[in-house]
């Protein structure tokens, strides 16, 4: 799936934060708890959905040049 620059940059930032948490650095899951709950534990589906939904709402609110809607 192609991703834009900001998405890749955000994931890079997440990966660097993840590497700083020893319990998370060696995990097999893509998204793990870094700040809440048990560090390094896989994030629950509802937590991932919340993050993705918030990102989608922010993305939808961005006005792009040349678009009237």
C-alpha cells in the first residue's frame, strides 16, 4: 500500500520511540503499548482503531489546493 511522506515519517518516529522501550524493541507486533498499560504488550484492536480513526479525521480536515470540497 503506498503511503505519503507524513505517514512514513510518523511511523519512523514511532519506531525510534519503540526502540527506546526495551520490552517493546524485541516484539513481533507492529503496534505495541509504549506509554499506557504494559509496555511492550500488543495494542488492543479498539486502541488501534481509535488511533486510525483520529488520523482519518485529521486527514479529512486538511484542505488541499485546487479542491472545492
